[in-house]
C-alpha cells in the first residue's frame, strides 16, 4: 500500500436496516476495499440505534448524549475520515439520520461550547469526509436545478462548521432505473474510493 493507513468511520444513514438497499451495497464496497488496502474501519449503522429526538436548545447545549450514541460519538472522535451514506428522501437526508446528527454533533464535542468557551470553532478539525447520496432523480438535476441545498446544509452547516474538511461528495442518481452494469460501475467507484480512503 502506497499511502498511510487511515482510520475510517462509515456512517450508514439508511433508516432501513434490511440488506438489499443500494446504500448498504455502496458502503460495503467502500469498506471492504478499504480494509483490503490496510485501512482501519468502523461502521455506525444508524438504523440499528435506539435514541430519542433532541427536543430543546437546553438539552442540545447541556444535556447528556443518549447512552446508545456514546459509542458513535467516540467513533467519530477516533476517525480521521468520515463517510456518510444516505438516500435522498423528500429532498433531504432521512429524518432518522438528521436526528442522529442533532444528538451527536453537540457543543463541546463538535463545536466550541456556548458563550464563554474559549475553544473557538470546530472541534473536529483534522478530519476529512465524504458524503454519498443515492436518489431517484438524475444527479445533475439535484445538483444544478435544486442547488443540492440539503447536501450543502450537511457539508457546510454541520461538517465544515465542526472543523471537518475537505468534505467531498458522491451522488448516485436514477438509481431505481436499475441495470446490473450501472450498479457494478457504482460499486467499483466506491471500492476505488475505499482503497484510497478518499
Ligand atoms: C420516502 C422517500 C422519499 C424519497 N424522496 C426522493 C426525493 O425527494 N428525490 C429523489 O430523487 N428520490 C427520492 N426518493 C428515492 C430514493 O432516493 C431512492 O429510492 C434511494 O436513493 C434508493 O437507494 P436505496 O436502495 O439505498 O434505498 C425517495 C424515496 C423514499 C422511500
């Protein structure tokens, strides 16, 4: 292996825990190739976690992170590279993934805590990320006609705001149109990224 081994965390953001979803196949192709290339891998599967939704600013700033999410938070702290995979639902990430991020990306962990905290800015600096999104519409339509607004919200408001960068993106469009050859190309693309920890 020519490059330094990376610590990679794959966050599987598909709410359906059953196998067979494209998001799961893409994440597995990435993870398998990364492991084969000598990178260290951890996976957080949001669909299998039981946690409440965040309800207040007070809870966000001062409440404890649910016990069921502590390991996920620890995995983010451990990782040098995050890969977040999800399907586009109603133009955005699925609510379960958003609920997870609201619980985990807390002040004091992801960004400097409220007023009076002298640790300014993102606390997760030094990490890079890739966001992988599957969707029914053609990817260029989401990117150029809809302005990829929800993707920008994740990459800018959550990840870059926490100090994570660079943040790269992979969009897979018209996924329901099928075709074994297209699917094989997508998996190969993810495997290539996995090998490079990119
Ligand atoms: C609840 C729901 C909402 C969806 N909303 C959109 C959407 O807004 N735009 C879009 O292009 N595709 C939309 N889709 C299609 C999904 O993005 C597509 O089924 C998914 O990316 C396929 O990946 P998977 O096999 O991993 O589920 C939606 C699908 C579901 C189930």
